[in-house]
């Protein structure tokens, strides 16, 4: 049985909840957002990776999260490869 794909609002809520739980000093993998919405099987969460990225870019552009590449903040409109998500640091 296929479940309807989560919408951007559900992805955003889950992403913000996960980064908040982890705290500003730590980060999450975008796949954690996809897995928590779709379940542990990769054929279920894999297709969510692009929508998760789109929500991450939007939230990072708004200053609500930070996209990290190799532990450093990345330009939300110009990054490639593996990335992680965190809360903005307050320092």
C-alpha cells in the first residue's frame, strides 16, 4: 500500500522538530527527515530526498536553519553533494 507523499508543510515541520531536538551545536542528516516521514525502507524515503532538499533551501534562505557542507555553512542556492542541517548558531 502506498502512502501519499508528505507535503512541504509536513517536511518543514519534521525538519524543524528534528533540528530543534538535536540543538544548535549538532546537525541532522536530511535522510533523517525523509525516514521519519516515510519509514526506514529506502524505496519509501529515497524519493523524498529532493523535496526535503527544496524545503531545506527555503528554510535556510529564510534564516531558520543552516545548510552545512563539511561542517561549514553553505550558500543555500549553491551547494552540491552531501550536506547536513542545523539550527542557526546564536554566537
